[in-house]
C-alpha cells in the first residue's frame, strides 16, 4: 500500500471538512423593497444560516413574477421565495418545481392612501365615481382592487388605472390623476407623513398567501438537507422578529440599506395588524385558495380545480410547522 498517498488523501479529506460552506446567494422576491425578505435579512445578519451550515452572503431579487422564478431555478441552489401567482403559473406551464414552505400569508404590508387634504374616502362605498390605482394587470393589487369593488358592489362604477410601480402610483395620486393608490412597507413608513392612510388590504382579504418557497424538484430530491437548513434558518428569522422587533429593525435597516426608523415603523405596522404576516413555514391552505380564487377573478389563470397535493411537500418543514 502506498502510505504516502493514503496520508495525503486523509489530509485533503480533513481539510475539506474544515473548510467553511461555499458562499451562496438566495433568491427572494422584492428583497430590499418589500417585507417578504425580512426573515432572510435577519437570518443572515444574526448568523442563523451559518448555524445550519449554509453561508448566505447575499440575495438575488427582481421586480417579481416569472423573473424571480427564473432567477431562482437558475441559481446554484435552485430555491427561492417567490410570489404564489408566479409559482402557480410556472407549474401550469410544466416547470418541475416543488413548493416546500409558506412565506408571507397576509397582505398587512399593503395599505391604501389618499392625499392628506382629501377626506372624502373613508369607506369602500366612498370609492364610487373615484379613480383608483393598482400596479399592473393580474397582480396582487389588481386582485385586491377587483375584490374590493366586488364586495362593495361597485364593479364598473370606479375607474381603475394601472400605474406600475409604487412611486408612479404615488405620483399619479399627488398630481390628481387618481384618488387612491396602494403603498407597501417599508415605503409606506417613509412616505406616511405625505399621505393619509384609509385602510390596509386585510380589510378586503383577511387571509391570503402572497409568497411561498419553491425548489427545482430534481435538486430537492438530491439535496434535502440543504433545503431543510434554509427553511429552518428562515423560521428562526421569523421567530426573532416576533420576539425582538426593535433589534430586528436595526438588522433589517442594515440589510435593506434604509433608515432604522423606517424599518422599525414597517415592522411595528405589520405586527399591529391582526393575524400572522410571516409564516414560519406552515401552509395556510385557506389563504392559498383565496389567492387561487383571486387569480381566477382577474383572469390570471383558468378557472378549475388545482391539485395542491401534487406540488406541495411538507416533509422539509420543521415538525411543528407541518399540518399533521
């Protein structure tokens, strides 16, 4: 036996074990702009990913939708927290992905505002004859406004305008092009001195799942422990926010590069709304079905049954986040 070769192999093996995990970026929709990414930001800042053997050094983000799905599936670890509508669309197009955890299960981050001096809108009924902005067709804000008007029996009696990004909607509101616009946190915490909040979207839809964690199915089968580690670290991030909102705001401000006061206000505003916003991973099937029905309402998907059981796998969740 070549003892020199054996010794070299043992040394190389030991060095490999001693080396830290390779640095990776994770895909999270609207990271740095929306509150979906807060648990990831906290998990990175507090070292929760490293505790699980995953060295997350940054995040890949986008304006959402299919772009986020493509970014996720093309990543070194083909995982991402993405908009549920984008995941459904990809599944219907035949993309082989698995939904492994729930993300944001509320629309508490989305508020509806008017100009400060405009006190004419206080209830849904007051929207009659007004102009209402939303982001883009088949978006969550499209769904919320459609459901809002349907509930108030105002369909066809309110002019809806697609204004694109939040900033463009606020510009349209400020210049009188619309009478009401939507804003999401943490932008609202920055802008709240300039507008009057009328209600948040939970007044329209108390429970709706906005985001989920998805993984390319073949990767998931080969690397289950990595995905479990990501989910567990994210869950710890959620728990930290709930127990330590003030400290979390400091970490969020660092990761999002925003003012600490705005980060703190955003977290406080979300936590003040009844019901969970960030899931620790547990699926809210009622909220997922509400999203499904909303997407049918705005004609983003064809009506008909959707077999969640074929695309959801709870086995990667911590035991206390599973339905059984």
